C-alpha cells in the first residue's frame, strides 16, 4: 500500500513541477517543451501504476500511446525550432508571433 501511495505522490509531484515549468517560464520555448514532455510522462506514469494496481493492461496500452504521441510532438516541435532558429538566430516566445501567416 505504501509503495502505491508513494508512486501516486511521485506522479503528482512530477505533474505539478511540469505545470510550474510551463506557467512560470514563458520566455524559453525549450523549457516549455520539456515541461510538456514531463507532463505526458507523469500522466503515463500514473496510468501504468493504476494499471498494475487494477491488474489491467488497458492503462499500459494508453501509456504506450501517450508516449508515442509525445515523441512525435517533440520531434516536430524541435524541427520547427531548428528552422526558426536558423531564420531568426534566437528562440524566444515573444518573437514567435512573427511566424503568423
């Protein structure tokens, strides 16, 4: 019981740290992307532990799908950032509105 409670606390604290990373640091887009990835990791971590506790495989399958989508999102986001850095020579959120067409 203590191990399951500890795992839920770890997942919740990881989620809260990632929320703080998104809301408190709104100038650096790389930190915001890393915080978003940590949020996906916390959700999948919680799904895995609930799946183990309930002895059901559905949570593990959802966790695998979440991690797959997170990997695709991060690779596309980093590719966009590399292209943006080559054009503007900086990666700041304040200048991102220049990308609007």
